[in-house]
C-alpha cells in the first residue's frame, strides 16, 4: 500500500512539473483516484459474491442429482451450450449435441427450436414426436426454464417404446395373474401359431409336467394333452385319473398384434367341475372344489382386445367386454338380451339356432357370417365356441372390431368409383368437344353470310348459344375428372372470398344472411382464383336451395377460413389427409342437412336431390374435381348431435399451404402505353392434321378465310408424308389423339427436319396434362371447342411471335 501511495504522489508531481500547471496535476490526481475507487469496489463485490455463496455452482453435484435410468437429462444456458448432462443423455446423443441441436430430422429440429423458444418465453415447451435421422427411433422432449436468474433450460428426453401385448400377457401368465387363474381352476398358457408354448402359468406347468417351476417354453402344447373316445380333454400326465378339461381358445390377432395366422393364442383349460352348475367328472374330488372362476374370467376377457361375449344355454347374453360392444355399435349403451337382436332380421333365426346348438351340443367351435344392425351392408365373421364348466356360461362369442377397417374399405371403394367415373367423364367430354367444335364452327361460318334481321340469323344464334351451354357442361365434366385447364396463382383465400362476396349477396337473396369470418396468419395457397370462385358459388347456391326448401324458408350461410397446422392434422389421425399445413375454407348453412344415406354420393356426377329439371347433378362433382385438381381435399358432414336431426350441412375444403417463393408484385402497365405493331402482315402456310372430318373441315375453312394456305391431312402419317414430299409450312396445327400416329409423335418426326417449326395442338383435354405428357418445345395449345375467330387469331399470334408458351 505504501508503494502504491508513493507511486501516486510521484506521478502527480511529475505531471505538475512537466505541464507547469497545478490544475492539470489536480485533474490527473482526481482521475487516478476514481480508477482506484472503481477497482476497490469491483474487488469488494467479487469478494462479497464468494462470501454469499453465489459463485459458479459445482456442476458435479448437479450431474449426480439428475442421473435417471430411463430419462435423458441435459442442462443448457442461453447460448444453447451444454452445461451438464446425465449418463443416459451422453449414451444416446453424446456430448457434441446440445439441445435443441439433436441428431433428428429437419421437422423434428423445428419442433425442438420451437420448444426452446416457448421455454425461454413461457417457462416450458414440448416437442413431440421426434424422429431420429435413421427413422428407427422416436423420442419426446420437454424443456423447462430454471435457475436463480432463469438462465438455464432443463431438457428431458424420453424414448417412445411400443408395448408388445403378447409379451405383457406372457409376463402376467407367469406371474400373479397365472397364480390367480390356477386358484380358480383355470390353467393358462400362451401358445404360438405353430403350436409351441411361449409362456405358461405355474399351475399348468405343475399339472402338465409335475414341476411348477418348469417354463415349458418351446414344447408342443398338444403333446401335453390327450382326449378319450368322448372327445373329453385330459392332461397327458394325469390321464383319465384327472379332471376333464374344457379348452377355450382365444386368438390374439387384434390391434397391435400380428396377423391371425402369425399371432399367438391364449389357451385356457378349465376343470369341468369349476363354476356354478359345474359337474364333477371322473376322478374329481368334490370335496376339493375350488371357488367359481366367473369373476376372474370376466376380468381377463374384459382386458383382451378381441370382442368376446358369453351366453347361457338358452342364448341369453351374460357378459360382453368393451371390444365386443364397440364392434356391434353399442358402445356406451346397454346390450339387448339376446345376441340375435344385434343382427339383421334375415340373420336372426340362423344365429339363434347356432347359439343353442353350440350351447347344448358337444364342446366345439365354428364361425358364421352375419350382418350387424349397425353395419347392414358389411357382413362380419362371428365366432362361436361351446364351453363347459363355467356355470351358466355355455357359449363364447368372438367378434373383431372392424369398424375402422370397414370405414377404410368404403373410402377406398368410393375413391375407386369416383376415379373410374372421372375417366369416363373425361373421355365423353373429349369426344363431345369435337362435335361442339364442328357445330360452333359451322354456326360462325353461317353468321358470316347473314346479318342481323335475316330470318335465319336468330336461329343460328340460338344454335350457337345452346352449343356454348353444352360446352360449359363439358367443362364441368372435365373439372370433375380433373382434366380441366387451370391457371394457378399464389393467392390468399380471404381475397377470393372477398371478391365473390358481393355476387353471393345477390345470389342468396333477402331471406338468407351471409356471414364471413377469417382467421389470422393464413398461409398462401396455389390455385386458380376463377375456379375457386366457382367452388364457392356452387357450394353457396346449394346451401341457399337447401335453406329455402326448409320449413322456415330462411337461413344463414357462413363462409369462414381457418389455419390448420401439421400438428393439428397429426392429432386428427386422418387416413386421407397427409400431414401438412393447410388453409381451410368452411361453407356452413342452417338448412336441414344431408340425409345419411346420400352423404357418400353427393360428389358423384349426375346425382342430385333436387326435383326433376331443377339440377344437372354436376355442381358438387365440379367442386370435387376443382379441389382435387388443385391438390386439396373436400369433406361434407352434418352439424348437430349424433342421433338427432341435423342442424345444417358443412363443407370443409383443405388447400395445402404454399411454402415456395412468393412471386413479385407486378405493376400495372400504364394505359397510355401503346404496343408496337407486330411485323406479321398476314398469310402463311398451315399444315392442318385432324382425324375428325367435321372439325378438320371447319378449321380448314376458318383458316382459309383468314388468308392462310391450308394443307389438310386426316392422320399423322399423312401429315408426315406432306412434309416428306417437300412441303414447306410456317406452322403445324394438329390434334393430339389420333388413330395410328398421334400428334406428338408426328411433331417429333417433323422436328428432326424442321427443328424450329412451331406447332399448335388442339385438344379437349387439359393443357397441364398435355404439357406434362408431351415433351415438345415451342408448343402452343388451343382448347376445344373453339370458334372460327379463335383459331384464326391464335394461328396469327403464333406466326407473329405473340403466341408464346406462356400465352398458351
């Protein structure tokens, strides 16, 4: 300290002597004193921190505290740096991976990042499920904020393990459950599909092998039993000296179990003298009768995933587990007295006779096909087994819960039928477009020779107008079959709803109220805005008709948009919707709903519930086609409580969120800017290839009137021959589908000689489909049906350089 004071005084004196000013020396002394005071305060604060015990913690103690055998635990700081981790975390992930940067796939990394953000903000966050990079392991993770300054996150990671029901049952049979069965006179064993024992209770081992501690695993189950001339079953070791046994075979082929031909089975051997009403057999000591086994057996059957029920000799139901009630459609309700009341009237007599036969005859088993009242269109297999020695119980019924499987079968059948009808509709529309092209073309040619006021002018206009109506019907057919030409754009769904809202108010009228609601943060979608407007209008018109037909004659139509994330789809557990982010359009009305028997048919073409002459049946099928062609999904259901009258219908349209780059906003071109004239002055040589005579004649006359020199050909071979014979042409106008050589094959052959020759394809199919299937450069498209003016203008645009690929 003295040395520091001497140095201080010497430095001040040196400054005074050097500068010659006392003020400078005083200022220097004050500054040096201030620095010294700050250093002393810092040293004192650091020392106090040590005294208060708030110095850096001893992480070795924390590591010892977080050791757990089944949970991986790690602690990170605000920079996501690993502070400490237990041994299981190090074993699974190593020390080089600190949360949230674990070795998982990309979507799981995003979940971990969101969990960390939620934990820092709210105190806790979860990420579930997490899939490893090798797709072999699934984890769940949770993060909690901790520490005196809340500067740390505690991560807990668990590995998901799918339980094996057979393994669980095996452990139960060799444990306390097996001993309880033995006390009740029931010996149990788990037997594989090959008849080999996988596990056995101690009682079964004692009676079959004389050693309660024997596992018997790997032995043939049947070899441990024998039967006499009356088909009574005995233990082979006991012979006829033992008690006759009743064998109950319970296949374990439900839910997470393997298929029926690979699944193990639960084998129950019941003494014939066990239970209320049980009769003693040969060699059975009535004085040693054990307690009835019914309560324990019901507890076991109730825990099994297979639908099981027991009846008495007269066919009355005594017991049914939850899987059985769920399979027959009585979940949460009381079952009827007889199992025959669960099936259709045509199957009642056969089921009642079978139950009585199995209850009073020898102990055997079988199965029969029945139709449940809950599923009249789907026959199910009902297993029956006669049992003895269980008191009143004499028949065991088994039924697998196939409701989800049946639902999936119906959906697959419906999708297959819709696809087949869609292909048929597309083919019909294509052929019909050829006919309409000829009709509209000849009408245009006739109108060129007539003027308004002529006697035939109005008739020709009527023919042309009705042809255009027919063309709109073919467009609906193409929309249903998903072969319509769409112009997709990146757009926001609320913008489309806003555009069409004013039109809807006029369509709905005064008696129907329109409500529009939108969610926030909706993702953009990629779709054709005009086609989306058609979807909304069709659904709104159908809803209006349903509400006006109701007794009240009024109603409310609600249009709403919703944001549905991938996690929401995963929670739904849908077999149809892929896991992704969606923007959803809800169209909901307050009409009378959709009848249950028609709910699965409303999207079929030409199906309508309206009166004759008031609907084509193409409205909803068009909606279905547009939504599917846009990559979305549509569902229809009724609003209200199950079992009660519907309060209205609801259509839900799921459109996938577009995650690509958004297009740049285009500025409108000023109206005063005039486009430069194209250098094309008219005329030209056209090679026309069309197999339909009427369409070829109309196109030839239309192009000839426009000043082109046309060479007509009836098929691809004739068109290729025209080129081979030295013909020179400025453009090729060709149909796509033709007998023999089709249009694309012909064009590829022509391009070998004239690689830059432009081609215009005419077709009634969708442009997107043709461009996907036809790999031809400098290709343009003209949809059928077309008018005389349209084909002339299109050929002129191509020859003048304006008919670019994008313009097509």
